[in-house]
């Protein structure tokens, strides 16, 4: 079942986010393929390494646009609160893991995963925040 939001801002959010995420997948595939097969160096390698991050940054812009365009204060509040929980969770995991790496030689995890943890914690927190207001 596809869940399309009822508000105009919500629909614009979905229609903006979908191509942004498709672009991310495409850019990631391109970067991985070129690095795997051609081993680029220099400025091109830096450009290619940054390429998949651009749509992810764009996804944060899409969320910001949604917050500014959504007229339903309750929906805005839910999103902002879940973003705060997402940030707190991601920063907590990153901080704890950083100390584990420094002091216990825990395996290194790419800092890219802070972004992933943000979305995971944001998604986990939303149902709890909504439940609080029932």
C-alpha cells in the first residue's frame, strides 16, 4: 500500500524526495563502478567521492522545504520533534562509537552512517511521538 500524504506540502515532499533518492542510488552506482573499475585519482576522485552525498544533502533540503510549506502545525511539530530525536540518536551513536574506536580498538565505521542513523532514529521516534498525542 502506498501512503501519499493528504496535504499539498506532503505530496510535494514525496514528489521531491523520490527523485532525490533515485538520483542518490544512480550517483552511488556510478561512483562505485568507476572506483572499482578505473581507480580514479586527483580531483576527479574527490568529485566522484562527493557525488553520492549531493542528493543526500538535497534530501535534507527537501525536508526543510516540507517544514516551511506544511500548514498543519501538528504535522510540522511531529516532524520537528522526530528530527530532534533523530539528531540526538545519531549524535549519541556516533559519540559512543567514536570513544569505543579510540579506547577499545572497536572496528572503524564510516562517518557516513551518522546520516543513516539520523533517519533510523527519526523514523523510530515518529510513532511514539504521535502516540503521545492520542
